[in-house]
C-alpha cells in the first residue's frame, strides 16, 4: 500500500463518518515528521472531531506510513478496517 493509497483510504473513512448535525466538525490530519539525522521519516494519520460552542474534542489515530520502508504501520485504529469514526461498519 502506497502513501497515497493510505491517505485515500483515510479519506473514505472520513467521508463515511461525516455527522448529520452541523454542530460537529471533523477534519483529517496528515502530518509529516522526520528526525534531524534522517533515520526516521513518517507520515502520521488521524481524524479529529470537535463540536461548535463546546469543549468536545476526539482524535482517532490511524498509525503512520513509514516513508523510508514504504509501509503502513497501523495504530490503535487501522485504515484497512471498514469502520466509521463512531465505530459503525460501512
């Protein structure tokens, strides 16, 4: 699985998870990170959910993509699973 395919899969989870209520806001978080010596180079993946006029904040981390080894490393949640942000199957 390439980096682009992992991000595309995360986008499918996000699209299936969009809340019906406008008061909830969700966003995809894709952050690149590498060590100064260049031995580690990763792209971290997550989806965040907030609510308007509230302190509600939820973040689900979907692991990272190792840009050196060119492989996906799942976290607590996996982009290959067919579950929405709330845990429903799609």
